[in-house]
């Protein structure tokens, strides 16, 4: 099968498309033919090794975290899925590889795809759904009447954070590209701030919770928005001592992460706020709950207008690395059979294809070098 992989960590955003063996199945695993895969900042960070102190990958590394597809084969102990089922999932960090024609995944990490969405819409869900649930509900324990603010470095995440927060009675305000203003206001955002026109840290309402998807360059600006007693949960900055303790890490890792996160903890404490780092985990049980909710309520995510296939995965990764996306970026890996694809209720019009260009070179994230005042 074809798969995108790297041989070593690299800041040059260029994966290799190679032929590899289809993974063998264990008794409780499922072989899925990938139809569509989401492309995320996390995939770029996997390539650069930004979080290798948390999760070190064996090389060569197949890339890709989330997918939608069709069950091709099931292990002998699998009970909830059968050949031909439409499914989606978030791969655990030790089994990446959704930028490939096939993936193997444990039954517990997989969920049935909502019957009322396309494979493309389904592929936007797994990572962002788990991020939304784990950030809003688990890390921050959001309560009705609170305010949540997001500077949009990852525009796809808002697709799942917004409906979850609204359901909990939380007001959501965002800052981002002006082209996202109308769809986000229509979806329920209370205030949208155009980052090209205004400094959000000067005009955003004081907020109980902030989800950081950009990194340390925005940390002091985010601190200007957070309320006393509030929280900042980051997907891009450094882990801290609290993260190491909660994840039961070895004493040496606790010391290391204490040093790495010290600046963030200190600056947050000066504002009487709390800094937390989130490393998202797969959770098939939660994803099955999301499936039921999407089937009841529908789902119409904001998807970036560019289209990519597996042979152009580097173009997709480079677009994400530049931070210029307008919604979730997708890679169409294969074409489902007509009976596999649900009704196309909200399919987009013809989309532009990004031409190949020189690889983007990503400098080490400034999370490791937070500037002093």
C-alpha cells in the first residue's frame, strides 16, 4: 500500500510516499480502507519532533492521526464492526499512519461514522472532537455562564469546540481571519475579532477559559484576556510539571517538564491564572457519543477550500505549516464505492488544487524559547 512517512525528525516539511506492507491484524484489531484523512498542526509537530519527550516515535514513521473509511477486515475477537462498515477514528500516538491507503486500529479506538455526513465531513471530527471534549470538559471543567476565547491558529478545532461549549451554556468569542467571520457568527460565536484589523488582547472580553492553538508567540496576549482565576489550555506550548504528575511520568521527566513549563506557570500565576498543557488522546467511547449527537443534530464543518490527494500530501502539510488555512484541511485518499458514501447534503462546490512548491521549513516552535519581557 501507499503511505506517507519520514525517516527522521525534520523541520523540512517533506514526507516520502512509499510502498509498504499492509499491517497485520491482531485479534482485536480492524483493517480500514482510508477514504479521507484530516491534516492538522499536530501532524507537522509529529514530523518535527516537537513532542518527542512525551511520545518518541520509532523510525521510519508513517504520518497521519485521523481518518474516515470503510472496514476491510476484522480480527477474530472483534464484535462491534464488520466488513463494509463506514467508520472513523483517531489513531493512538503509538500507531500513527492515516496518510495511507489502509490503517489498522484497535476496536476500542474506532467508532461508526455518522450516517448523515460524508466521508469528508466525518474526517474533520475525530481529533478536534477529542480535543474539544478533553480541553473544555476535562481540563477546564467548563460551567454555564462562563466565557471561552480562542485565537484561531487551528481553524478546524472551532468546528467542535463551538457546539460543545454552547451545549454547556458557555459563551464563545474568537479572533481569526475575516473570511471566517460570517460562518462563525452564524454558527453561534458571540464576538468575532478580525486579527488583521484589531489587537484582540485590547478588545476581547475577559474570559474564564482560553484555548491556545498558536503557541508561545501569543501567550502574553492571551494572558491579557484571561480573567483572574481563569485558565489557559495550550495545544502548542510546553508541558509543565502538572502535566508530568497527572500522567504519572518518571521523576526525571517531572523535573524536565517543570523546567520547560516554568515560564508559563510563572507568567500565568502573575495574572492569578493557571496554565495547562493538553496532549490529546484517542477515545473511541467518546467518539461514539459524538457520532450519536451528530446523527441527532447534524454537522456542517468549515473545510479549507483546497483539495489534495495522497500524492500531494506535502502540499497539504505545507499549507497547514504556514498557518494560512481556512478550516480543516483534508486529503482524499481513495474513492468510496457509491453505496459507501452517505447522501451529500452539504458538499462543497469545485475547489482549487494547490500546486506543488518548495518544501516549507519550520523553525523550532517558540514554545522552547519564550522571550523574556
